[in-house]
C-alpha cells in the first residue's frame, strides 16, 4: 500500500487523526460536565447536588482526554506544541486555573463543613466558566491564525461566548438524559435558551474560516468538493431543526426521547469538528506549520503508536463499563 | 537581563507547580495499596470495620487524587508554555515516556476511580475490588513512567545527538538507566512512609479526641507497622541511592556533603553555613572521616569536592551549594525522627498492649508528624533536582537553553495566580482533612461499642 509506504507521511497523519479524535471526545465529554457547571447558578441547592451526581463518576476520565490530546500534541508535534502554547500563554493559564478550581470543588463541596459549601459551589461555577471561555477564546484565536489583532481578538471573544453556550447546551442535554421531574423540565428550558448561541457560533466559524484564508476558501468552494461537502452543512441544519423540535416537546410522559437532545448535540459537534479539521489539514499551526514539519522522529512516533493502538480500545472498553455501571437516572453519590 | 528574569521566574513557577503536584501523588501511590489491603482484609474476614476504614480513607484518597489530577494537567502544559526547548531537544525520548504515562496509567486510574469511589453498592464485590486494584496499579505505573523520565534526565543514555536533537538508539537503555531503580524504589518507599505517618497522625488525633472504635485500632496498627517496617528499608535505600549518585553525579554529592576539596578522610558535616563566595563552610560541626566512611566505606576514601567543578575561566559548573546541602539535611533528619517515633510506638504497642499502650506524649508526637512525609519528600526532591543544575538533562541540555521566550511580566502574573490558588487549596485540603477527622471521631464516639459485628449486610457477595 502506498499509504503506508513512507513513515514520515503516514505516521504524522495517524497522530494528527488520533489527536483530533482526542480533542473531539474531550470537547463532547468534558463539554457536558463543564456545561453542567455553567448552569449551576440557575439551580436550587438540592438540584445542584443532583447535577453533580449526574457527572460525578465521569468527570475525572472525561478530563483525562484533554491530557491525552495535549500529550499527543506535545509528543508527536513538539515544534507546534511550543509555538501554539507560547502564543496562547495567558488563556492556557486561565484555563488551567479554571480546571483546578472546577476539579477540586467536586470533592471539597461535599467534604467541607456545610457553611463553606457556597464557596465551593461558586468555585465550581467560576472554574467551569473560566475553562469554557478560555477554550472558546483559544479556538477563536487559533482559527484566526494565532495573531493578536483587533479583529481576531473580537472574534476570539465571540467564540468564547459561543463555545460556553455550546457547553451549556450539551450540559443541559446530559441533564435531560440523566435526571427527571422538575430538574429535567428546567434542563429542557436551559437547552432551549442556549441553542441559538450554538447555531450562531457554528455559522460564525463556518463563515470566518474560508474568509480568512484563500486556501480554505478553495478547499470548500470548488467543484466537485463543494458538492461532496454539502452533506456537512445540510446535516447540521437538519440536526438543529430536530433539536429545536425535540426541545419543544420534551419532557415526554414516559421519558421517551430523553436521549435525543444529547445525541443531536453530539452530532452537531462532530459535524462542526469534521468541517474544521478538513479546513485546516495539513496545518497544525494555521498557515504556518504543517503536521509533517512539526512531527517528531518516525522511530519515536512508531513506538508511541504501538502503545496508543493497544491502549485506546481498552480505554474505550472500560469507559463503556463505567458508563454502564452508572447508567440510568443519576442517584445520590455515596462512598459506602 | 530580561532573559534571566524569565528564566528565574519560569523556574520558580515550575518548582511551585511540581512541588504542589507531588504532594498528592505521594499520598495516592501508597494509599491506593492501603485501600487494596483494607478491601482484601474485608473480603477475607467479612469484618465490616475494614470497610469503615476503607470508606474513611477513600475520601482522603478521592480528595488527594482530584488535587493530583488537576495539578498534573498544569504540568503537561508547562512544558509547552515555559520550556519549549525541552521537547524540541529531547522530545523524541521524553515524548513517548510521557505518552506511556498518560495512556497506560492515567486512564486506568481515572476510569476505575468512579467505580472505586461510588460503586460499592452498584457493582458486585469482585468488581469493586478489581476497580480498587486497577486504580492502585494505575498510580504505580504512573509513578514508574514519570520516574523513568526523571531518572533519564539525571543519568541519560541510549541516545545520540543529531543536529542538536536527541534520537533514540536503545529504549531498554533509556528505560533502565542507571539511577532509575534507586530513584523509583526511594520514591515508592517515601510514598509509603508519607501515608503511614498520615494514617498514624490522623489516627492519633482521633484517639486523642476520644475515638476508641475497632476501626481506628485496626488502622493505627496498620499505620504503625507500616512506618516501622518501611523506614529502615528507606534509610538503606537512600544510602544506595546516594552511592549511585556519587558514581554518576559527583558534583551533586559534593554539594550534599558540603565538601569543597577532593581529598581523603572527609568529615561528615552535621551543621555548617556553606559560603559559595569564599568557597568554604562557616561554623562547621563535623564527625571526622564520616563522609569518607559512608561514601567509600573506608576512613581514607577519596570524596570529590566542589572545586573540581569550576572551569578554567571561573564558570561554576556545580549546583548551588546551600539549598542542596540544607534540603538534604532536612530529609535525613526527618528520616531519623520517623525511625525513632515508629519504633518507639511499635515497642509500646507490643504484645496486645494495642493503642492503649501508647503514652500521650507519643500520641501527640504523631499528630504533627502527619505532614513529615511531605516535608521529607519535598526536601529529597529539592536535593536531587537543584543538585542537577545547571543541567536540565545532565550533560545534554542546560536549563537556560530550554526556557521559552515569554515576557517576564506574563510569567510573573501567572506565577502569582498559581501561588494564590495553591495556597488556598493547601489550606482547604488540610482544613478538610481535620474536619473529616473530627467528624469521624465524633461519629464513632457516639456509636455503641462494637465487638465483632459485621455491619449491615449490604454486600453479601465478597470477592473470592
């Protein structure tokens, strides 16, 4: 096979695919628990406990996909890792502090004395907000080429708002799936309010990327690519319509279709991600450095690939086990 | 000047991050195995007190684990934000080792943690036991890969340099580099001792608060025996590690001993103020021939001195002396305090005297010693890491060559933010530990005294 002929070609490609997959899984999985954190101020104290119970057994593993994604960037594309992370120095630091606050609040809010609980609830919300907005900011700035110009900063700010709304949507959709009663009804209302932001965000980024770069414009708006790619925007519109319609009707009497908003939101995220990945390939630093220029030595990539290919199916297997054990509506989390 | 500021600030920031981070893995690595032990005892005996001990300590584990995860994520980003030169130069070696740490270990821990923490009533007993073991194996693998990389940075081998970039020639040589076995075992024992003293420290506090439960007696016995057995092993292992360092990084050992001239009959310096400008020790208090005896096993053994590591033009090529000298002494001092306390306690508890046998001053001594493992582990790491300077990878890459081009003001602002967050979290962590301790002590005090009851029959199918 010619594809596997030159390891300097297919190894970087394989790692780019793995890194992309990790980012996508991260955005979906940690997206829903960050989203639940963003919705915290709108819930009553009892509801907050149930919301945490809905994500408690999963968040640790969800966040680990970020470590894998940045780890793959670090180890497979060491040159790009330095360029990207030094350009995003401050937002990365804000995100990390956000992740710290969010992560430890899970533990502290249930273990600290009751009078201190409000402080950890606040830290949980603040941490989720810092993480979501800084990730949106980084996405916006990355899409615009990592330069701090007026337009780019405005775009990054808008992306920060839209990604937070996207996380709020998938968080609400997760709650629709994992809770019932008043909280579920509330979650449906939250989802309805955030869906517009998500639509605007996807449209905004879809419009901005081809306008930013002639290369990306040509990749989308030439024949036959234009027709081959048409399913992406069409499916996105269909999914948005399904979501909008479902949120009018939910919750149903017998809890049918509670899975639909979450599934549709995941679908939207996958489509948006595929579009972005198609636009930016083969660049890892937009318009500056390709994955082939940034890649580590083929020998080192190969030894990592063996490990990754052996372990990723195992990870997916026991993640499925964890989700199976904690399936159904969320119940109170107990150690004993 | 500007580059120097960024360098110094980045080093302080990395030191702050990694110091904060290591506190929590130091607890979780060994505490995970203690939890496996509790679960195993419960499975074997059906004595529900072991599960009570498990549920109390699993809370401490969960809290420590969360702090370890979030501070660990910070570390993986720091390589890129502050030290891009590290991955550019030795990324082909550091990359796969870090990747193996993440993929084999991190996920094993994080995924099974949910079942371990919240799954006792949801899954069969064998699966809960399995999840506990999986988390313990995960923390161990995590430690293994990280210590492989760290040891390689001290004693690099198995690679060749091409155009300033390290390329692998032998993975076996990289993984089993000369200092790895010593450093790994030294760190695992340090983790065991840290946990042993946290268990006994919190246990002693509960006892002093009036808790006389069987669960507490069991954990106290486990903690005291763990401490008493591990500390001699650690002192022996530390000595072996020192000899290994003497072979591969003599400048570090010279700084640890505060020895300036290469000579025979070197004394063991107990106290001194090393003066790097005058290149001598002030107010020295020493045991004649001590260092020669320890390092060379003969009174006239020749021990390398710091003055051998100054270039012709006066450039200093050895680590800063005072921090290495002092952190080493703090570590060793705590080690001997641990020995004295744990053996005294084991003696006092002999022959069924149990916790009642411990005199009150001894119980009170255990309470502050709960944090002794942390202090000793940190001083040990400062000894070895500051002792590696001015190298980042010994003989391959200097620290100042790896630092990123970030404005000092930026590094300063993030450094201050991290320090504030870490200080708050550390206070909160210790506060919650004390709160949980008090709650547990009060809960057990108000409960009726139990004999051999087996607790509520909620897990009728113990594993095996």
